[in-house]
C-alpha cells in the first residue's frame, strides 16, 4: 500500500514534467513576454530543482495545500471537495442499480431451468444480454438512453443535476455495466456451488430446489462481494465518461475540463483524489474477503 | 448434421459473423456509395439519407457512412497496435518471471501489482491529453498501461508448464533455453493468451473511443467512432440518429470481439458449460 501510494504521488507529480517542451509555454502561448514566463515559472515553483519541487509538492499535500487552480485561482482541494459529493451521489445510485440488476439477472440465469423445465432459454437470454451490456461503454449507453428515455419518451431531463430525477439516467448508465458483470459472476459462482456436496446433502434430505438455492447462495456470494469492490475502480473510470455525457457537475467533469484548459494543479488534484479512492477500495476488497472467508487470510 | 448444429450454437461463430457483417458491410457500402469521410460540403449539412449520402451527412456536411467506415478502421488499427505493444512488453516479462522465479519473479510481480492498483484508463487519459492528441500517443498510452494482463497470464501458464517432464527432457537434451521457449513453452500457453488478446483489442477500441469522446484522443478531423459520438451528443435534439449510428457500430464491434473471446474461453476451459 505505502510503496504504491508513493509511486502514485510521484506519477501524478511527474505528469506536469512529461509535457513535451515547457509547460509555461503551453500555458501562456507564443506572445507572452519573458517577464510573464518567469513570473509563472516562479508561481508554479518550476524554477526549483526537480527534487525540491517534489518535496514541496508532497509536504504541501500533507498539510492540505494541493495547489491553486491556474484558471479560477481557487485552492484545488476546496474545489475538489465541492465537486466530490456529486460524484459520490452518482456512484452510490449506480451501485444500487448494479446490485439490484445483478442479483436479479444472476439468479435468473440459474433459475431459468426451474421455470421452464429443461429449456435453457432464459439463461441463454440473460447470458447474451449481459454480454452485450458489458461490451457497451458508458459513453455509448448514455447517449442512447438520452435519445430513448429523455427525448423519445420525455420522462427525465436530458442533462445536468436538477431535482432527484436527473440522477436516474446517469446512474443507469454507470450501473448497468457493473450489474452485468455481477450477474455473470453470480450465475457462474452459483452454478459451481450447486454442484457441491453440501447442496447434494440438502437434496438427499428432500430439500426443495428453492431450499438448495438458499444454501448455495450464501457461499456463492463471497466471490461476488470481492468482485464488487474490485470493480469500484471501473465505476470511477466510468464516472468520468458518464459525467461528461450528462454534464454532471462532479469530479470527472472537473478532470476533463482541467485537461482541456491545461489547468495542471487541478488536473493533478483530480487524478490524485480518484487514485486514492481507487486504492482504498482495493484495500477494502482484500480486507473484506479475508473477514468473510477465514481461508483467504494470510 | 450434428456438426452443423454445433457450428450454429457456438458463440465464436456468431461473433465472427457479427464482426464480418460490420466491417465488410461498411466497407462494401462505402465502396458502392463513394462517400467522402473528410470533405466538408456545406450545402449538405445535416442532410437526410439519400442516394448520395446513404446515412445522411453530419453537421459539417461530411458523409456519415464514410465516417463510420473510417472510424471502424481507426478502431481496429488502434486495437491491433495496442495489442502488439502489450504483447511485446507483457509476454517476455511473464515468461522470464514464470521461468526463472526468484527475485526476477518478485520484482515483475510487484510492478504488475502497482500498475493494477492504479486507475489505468485515467492515467492513459491524462497521458494522451498532455502529450498532445494523435493516434500514436493514444496507442502508446494504452499500450504502456495495458500489458499487465499478458504478463500475469503468461507467468502463471509458464509456471504450470515448467513442472512438466517434457521441458526437463528438452533441457537435458541440450536444447538452448530460447529455443525451448519458442518451440515448447509459448505454443503451449497460447490458448489463454489468444482469449486475452481479444479482450485487449476490444478494451483498446473502447478506450480509444472514450478518449476521442472526451476530445482528448484523435484530432477531430480524423473519423473516429468516439469523435462521432461526441459530435452527435451535441446535436441530440436536432439529429439523434447521428448518435445512434456510431453507437450501434461500436457495440457491434465490441460485442463481436467479446463473443469470439467468450466462445474461445469456454473451449479453453474444457467446454463443459455447453453452448450459449
């Protein structure tokens, strides 16, 4: 965890130095006077040796000084904290969508045979549907949903964040992919558990199909929970694109704006914050699976 | 007859068919209609589908059909280039790690863990944006960050193979290590790598489209599916079809590749799950 953290901070710090040529030139353009250039260089701390710059950057991060936006002149951390709740709200609803749809479809993938005897129609349909949804990126699903639901049917607003109903389409867009992944995992995991000896024992004792499923489900959920947390990163990356589609005022849009405006401190702040959340969720996934299944622990 | 039945219930067959339909269909349609993906024709702005523009024209009067075909070409190009880069980095590293073990294995494994604990697409996004757009940058950014899968997969496969007697026999017979790798090790771990390769291609196509959608990927005059989606979302209320076309084509491509991958994955796994 700690080496990764240092590496991530280092990478984010180095990004500004990876720009071909001089970042100051890129910011000011050709017509800037040498005095202006020098002033900006000093303001950004780019005149110092690289090592010193890095130490300054890290010590600044530690005390909550994440730099100042080159465009609005506001402290980066303040803007980040302003924008973060919108992203968290979107991610929360996306996860609700993912869990509900995933659980429903995942069990349906198994239950198909119970409903229609030997026919595999339902599980095949679920399989195909989840495959298509998984292969559909958020920036494709989003505009399609807007066309059908917002414009065609006129049920919800096209974009922005006004009122509770504006979260519906972004959450569906962002949650669908994760839902499909979860559904497939639940189906595969359940299929494995249903063949286990303890399920056979339940069957031998005369337990109904439903009863067997109940027993198997509890064990089958373990890898699913693990996968869920591992996929939080996918949700975050997807959130950047989803926010761009719907003009959602969160961190993702902030990142894209700052990349377009070459607002380096803001861009670094966004990347750093998102990476931190990503890393914490991976850590949580590890800890959770160790707690749920004693066999996993070290 | 049984063979035919098996063939039509196989996912990889349907996937290949879908890919052929999208790629060959668009290519043929453009060859017949003769549309131009780049030329701006102002009288044709947002033209409805006609004999000249089979799918209409976009907000700059460019032929939508030709831009779709161009976008597919770009997608496949990026997908294959990223595949080449990731294979070139990932497979040798995985081979070395799995074959020699020891500290080389530890170092390489640690590096892959670090890369995995980072939101890769976001880093690619920042890299592509900062280094200045263009197809080469996009390919490089995605390739440099995407090799981990190949590395880990190759490593595990090689570790499994390493214990088998025929490799020991080859070594005892004095076959040079590089020859053993090329002749015995790599062909034997090829099957799961092919599945991974397909997933990398699909992932890169989506990533490129995502970057272009954000305006951080390919330059706007180059036709790309992501760029078309971006232009289309701005005209949603005027011409919703401009979004639908590239969306359908991109879904066709990624679903096709994913279906082939899924079909092959089942065969590699032993195929006891039966057809889809």
